[in-house]
């Protein structure tokens, strides 16, 4: 069945064009790494001129932000309709997926580090993103606690911070190829340590 | 008492000059943040010409590496002559100190992220640095275990990876100003969770 056209032809065309650029950027970033990727490679990959790309995304930062927004929507949709323990399991599944996408992980790692500067173009977006992640994970731990799934003594706000920190820090180790134990195994062990009934099949080796 | 001159005048002069540049770079990075700092600001701060600086340090990356090497020597000297639990306590003290030096923390965070690229000039240095940290922390946990200071079930290699990951990830949260609990409080709580006798005065609030 053909897709129905959008309400306005120009709007739909712009949205499609932006989507093509984001897909091309994702590809180029993942292949060459973020630092080595250039806007002209991305334009070439998208089959467009440089001004055609910069009209939609003036900088590489703006593009990487768009790539991450799209990825975040994917991750969120994987968690939709879940609560408590099931959200935590979904987070582990997202982590499993990310462990095999080094280009994207590197992309996010570098943007997150560079974005710590208050005048970085993606600073506000990234700060807000961290707050959303922390509050979503905290809520999942609170729900799991209310459902009787957590061992006693777990503080949801702290567990959320530790979860996010572990995730970021283990990704960095993974990118450097250091450490004997995989990031997903350690994340699962961390989660299992807080659960009354450890998640099935996640002993982590 | 005056310092004795080095074995060769030229060598000593070069070493002194390099040290002055590193000190100037530390200053400029800490004040303006790594991304905004320029080689010409650093040259000005050191009272030198640009070619004078680039003769010793051709790039900003080379300079930041030198700054970090110096900082690592400081951190290591704080741990000298210790073993086991005492090393772990020393690590927490280093973390306390770092929490108040955002410029330096940001510097390291960005370099560590950018250095994940295998062709980055500091990649080999940073990878080696991670390996040294992981093995030193692992050894400290092994010694603490042999001394009977750890609760049962702790795996030193894993504890080391988790320690390093938490440290990196919580620094990132700190730089973004997100999360309700301080990084040092969470690090201490993590450590206390593994100790037979929690460290004095570190309940973490």
C-alpha cells in the first residue's frame, strides 16, 4: 500500500531529505569514527552538495545530535509499555545491542565528553538527556522496589546514577579493548546484585 | 640551598622549558576548558612564541598528554608504599581531590573519549594508562582479599573494572551537574559494599 502524502509536499520533502542526511551521517560516523568524518563525506554519501547538507545541519555537532535523537527514539520504543523489572531488563537488551556498534558508541562517547563544555552546541540537549535517563531509570527501580523485586537497602536514585555511570564507563573500556569481562556481563551482574530473583540466563560469562 | 645544575646545561634548560609550557597549558585548559583553549593562548601564558611551544609540543593533544602524565605521577606518588585496603583508600582520596578540579576532569574526559580512535595520537598512551590502572586496582583488591578485608564473592578483576567505570561515568555526571548524590559519596559506598569493615567516616552523605 503506498504511503499517503504528508499534509504539505514541501514539509514532507524536507523531512525526507533530513532523514537521508541523518542516515548518511550515521553510516559515515560508524565507518570512519566521529573525529575523522567530514561534512563533505556525509554530503557525498547522501548524494547531495555541501550547501545542501549545511542548509539542514550547519555543523557536524548538529548532525551527531540528530543521529543520537533517532537512536534514543529506538531505545525508548523498546521500553514502551514496560514497568519496573521489565524496564531494567529492556535496558540490558539495549546495552547488548550497543556493545556491537562501536562506531555509534564512540560517537556518543566523544559527543558526551565534548558536550560537557557549557558553550558546546549540544550541551543543553545532552544535559537534558542525562536527566531524562536518570529519572527514567530511577522510576524503574522505584517500581521494581514497589513490586518487591529488589533486595532491601537499594536506593533507587543512587542505583540509577550507578547504572548510568557504569554504562558510560564500561563503554569507554570496551572501546579501548581493556578489561577481561564484557560490559554487558558486568552490567547484568550489577543488576542481579540488586534483584531478589536474578534475571534468567544472565550469570554473565 | 641552591639546586645543583643538571649534568648538561642544555638538557636542564629544555626540561625546565617543557615544564613551564606544561604548567601554562594546565592553567589555560583549566580556565577555558580543553576545546576552547588554543596553542597561542598557551604560548602567551608561558611567555613564549608559538614556534617555541610547538618545538616542544607539536599539538594540543601532545600537550594534554604531558599534563596528564604529570597528574598521574602526582596520583601515583600518593599511593606509594601502600598495599590492599590502603591503596583503595588512597584512590578515594585522589577522587575527592579530582572532584574539585573540573577543568582537569573535563580535559581528561574529552581526551579519553577522543583517544578511543585507534589513529588518535594519544590512543596508545591512553590504552596503556587504562591497563595500568586496571591492573593496579585489581592488585589492590587481591591484596585486600588476601588480608581478609573483603566480603566473600568479590572478584578482584571485576571490581577493578567496575571501580574504573564508575569513576569515569560519575565524573561525566558531575561535569553535567546531574544526579543527586556526589561522585565521591557513591564511590565510597561502592567500596564500603565490598569491605568487611566499612571505611571510617565514609557513609557518603
